[in-house]
C-alpha cells in the first residue's frame, strides 16, 4: 500500500491491517496551521466545483464509510460547506426497505450516482452490503463474498462514464468512539443522535475491523481508490480529506476550463449575431 501526504491510499489487492494505521495520527500538523490550510483548500474546492458544474461532462462521487461517530456527518458539514449547494447532493443510506431487499443490492444505489456536473456524497453506501451484512450473517457467506467483484464492476462502470470516485474510510479508535458516545449523553443538543444500537454494535468491533480491512483491500482500484483517514482528531480528518479531494480534482481543471472557454466563445458569437439582427430589424 502507498501513502499520500496525509491520507493513506490503499493499493489494489493489498492486504490491509487497520492496526497498522494510527487513528490519532496528525502527520506532524498542528491544529491552527491545519485550519488555515483547510480554509485555503475550501476556496480551491469551491472553484473546482464551479468548473465541474459548468463543464458538465464529468461528475464526482465521494463515499464516506466508518464506524458510528467516526465523523461522516461532520465531514460533510466541514469540508463541503463552502461549495455551491446547487451542484452538490448528499445521499444517506439507511437500512434497506422491504422493496429494496427484493432487488439486487446495487438496485437502490445506482439511481443516486451523480449526473454530469454534480458532486455527490454517499453517507454510507453499497459497502454496507459487505460490512453489516457480513458481521451479522444477514446473507450466506458466498453471497456477500461475490459482492466485492460486483462492486468493482459497478464502480468501473461509473468511472467509464465520467465519474471521479474517491472513497474515504474514517478510521477512529474504539476508545475515541466511546468518548464521543458518552459526550452525546451530556450534550442536550446532541442527545437526539443517541441510539442503543451504537453500543450494541461495539460488541462487534473486531468483526467490523476485519470486514472493513477486506473491503478496502479487495475494492481499492486505480479508478476508485480507498483512502484510510486518521479520524480521532476531527480537524486532521477534515484536512486530510480536503487535501485529497482537491488533489484529485485539480488535474481536471484545465480540461474543464477548455470546455467552458469553447462554450463561451460559441455563446458570445450567438449573442452577437442575435444582437446584430435585432439592430438591423430596428432600422
């Protein structure tokens, strides 16, 4: 597996051991410097999203996965707050409905894939079907095991049609999760998030770590890479994701500008022709 500056990119086919990654790592960054950098990246991300939206021939899919309290909602609020909401969608996947379970596991996901020009975030995703389904034995082992290949084919289909995919595993420690759960109980404005299931699922911590490790290794591809994000420090989590997202989109900016420039030239010519015709008609 290879490492980027802040996020850990998983190489295709790698054997992943989550214990090799420190959830409390900050790569030497201090909070004040990180928050300054996050603000700079937010400005660039806003510009990149405007180019993506205007060019309209590619899309971006960001997938957020992690244990309860790992910061999926917080990432969306903090990292994507500056972008134009007109060009951004967020889809949260809960337990499947009775109708959804009667279909293949990707049936409910595919309609939410981003259209060209859009940046879409999946808060949880089709990966739940190789995570919770595996941990709780909701389907036979042979069934969820074949889903790794099906997921790779699905994501390749999206990338072949112009979708840029980035997948982030928000890696927190079991101790940090406990502290966050307890903190919710003492904060009246956060107690609404409390769910007894969060504590019940902690019993399966090791099983989830194994399930995530397999999903990361089997489903990280060159086209749709997985990144492990140390997430015990919320500010570093935001920095690592912002840096990785902007770095992935930056190489496309030139092509997006070319599309907009060509379109602008054509539109100016069309407007000038209409204006000239209207001027003649008045004479």
